[in-house]
C-alpha cells in the first residue's frame, strides 16, 4: 500500500495532469534547474561539496492564478489592490480581517493599531490567508499602537529599518527590485507632540532620495476636514512641495473626522496612478476601510515575464507526504466516483502544498552596473583570443595573452596569425 501511495505521489509531482479525468486542473509551474537555493545555472554541476538542487514542475493546487504584479513590460503595468484600515486591536478580529483580505483580493493590507507587542503571537499568523505573509512593528512599551502589512508572499518585498522618535510608529518597505516602489506606513497617536510632524517630513524627504516613487499612508490624526493647526499646515505644505499628493476625501472616522491619509508621489508624470478609491464603513472598527488600486507602469520585477512559481525538490519526501496525507475519509467511500476523484485530488494537492509549498523564483538584480555592452564585447574578444592561444600554445601567443590579461594590448586591433 505504501508503495502505491508513493508511486501516486511521484506521478502527482512529475505530471501536469490530474490523477483521474474530471478532476480539477491546475496551472503548470515552470521547470527550473538550479544550484544553491534559487540561483539558476546553465548546467548541473558540483561545487565544493554542494549537491545540485532540482526544482521540478508540478500542477498547482488551485485554479490558474495570474498575479497582477507579474514582472512585465511597460505595456503591462503592475497592478496592486491595497487596503488601509485601523483595526483597534486584532486580538479578537483575526477571522474578520482574514476574510476581509480574501474577499477584497488584496495584494497588500496596511493595518494600524494592531495592539500587539514586539513579540508578535499567534494572532499575526492567523491574519494571513494561505499564500500571504506579514511584516509587523509593535509598540515597545505601553498599550495600543502597532502597525502591520499583510502581503502576498509572491510579491518581492523588502523591509528596511527606520529610526523614529516622539511616539511615531513607521514601517518602511519597498516593492520590486532596485526599490521601484517605496511604502511608508505611519501611525501617529493622538497624544503625539506636534514636533513629530516635522520629524516625519524629514523622514519622507530622506526616503524620496532612495525611492522616487513613494506611498505614505496611515492614521496621522491630523483632522484634515477642519481648520489645520500651524504644524499640520506646515506638514501638508511640505508634502505638496516634495511632490506628494493627498487624495483621501471625506470622513474616515465614525465621528466625521478625516484621520487616515494617503499620499503618493509620481502621479503627475504618469508612471504611478491611483484609481478606484472607495471608503467603506466597518462594523467592527470606528475607522472606515480605505480601498484603492495602485498601478505602476514600470515592472516591479526584473525581466519581461511573469513571476515563476516553483517547488524545491529537496523539500519533497515520501514520509512527510504520507503524514500530511493522512487517512482517506471513510464516510466518502460509497459516494459517486466523480466526487471521490475530486476529493482525492484535493487531498493530494493539500498534502503537496503542506510539505513543499510553491515559492517565487525571484530574479537577481544586476551586481555590476558598470559592465557595459562595450565591455561585454571586449570580454568576448579576450576569450576568443585565449581559446586560440590554447589551441596553438607557442611562445608568441603566450606572451600576447599575458599582455591581454595585463590590460596592455588593445583588443580588437587584429587577430592572431
């Protein structure tokens, strides 16, 4: 029996079809051969005691999913669905927030006032639907506060440390390679001093030097619907002078105040667009849900194709598969064949997702930006001359290759005779 189950397990991993006709068909995952963790090489090799790690193609457990932020050309912009809301404690609302993220098909959910400490806890993991991850910043002392970003695991996201004072809580992340889009999530408590707005302005100006495309959002407690104080006026004026536009209109609190704000830069040059903005009341919070779609006309990922999802073969083992598969439900044995086939495919896909979940194959950024096409041509010519020297290793060619390696011979002036 174990041999039969193991054989079916191998067939499930290696084939692009389902086990029986009529079962759910999944989207194929690309075949990638790599060495190291995810670094692709042109051939399988053995490097200093490491073993080649293969990534095989298997069928996806769910329906075909074409992610909106797939790395693409300029004609296919990156499209993100973003949510912003004040949770007023997630400790007893994990299922509500979980369902909200799933129902809205959100790519990023920015949450303020999580009321979770730096240690985190099980409540943070319960927030994340399957295929999502979380970045959290808790309040170091006292009650309340805390901010978090729940995002799809396939999004190339990097968190950067940032030093704040005067009671501000800020979480800085970048999306895409080479910091294509920066996001700063801010929570400013009502008791925060006015000097914190000046410090926040300085932080934003520093981030603009790193990420020209920047999104600043959160609960700032400025009361933008009323006459602004002097410090708030200066803050709004500085944000406008730095090219950041604020597009939240109307109340975001049950008392009619506009406390949650969203600033975006790059809206004028057409490279960043905010659309489909809406404000929705929540029954379990005194703040409204701010929902909008962010379109970035430059790809978040390097390359011209979508993000490739792969399963590392090193994580697949028969024993773990048998434990994850468990026992087939005995009460379904007498059911129709189509129902049993669909149930079996579902259980097999769940077991495979448990022991070897799919992971994004992220492209590596170019490590040597100074390596120009001209240098590439010179390097190819050098290799050509070196190959010719190896075929005819006489004294003249040996001396000539030595000069080439020393950089004293003008490559391209001629060929070896």
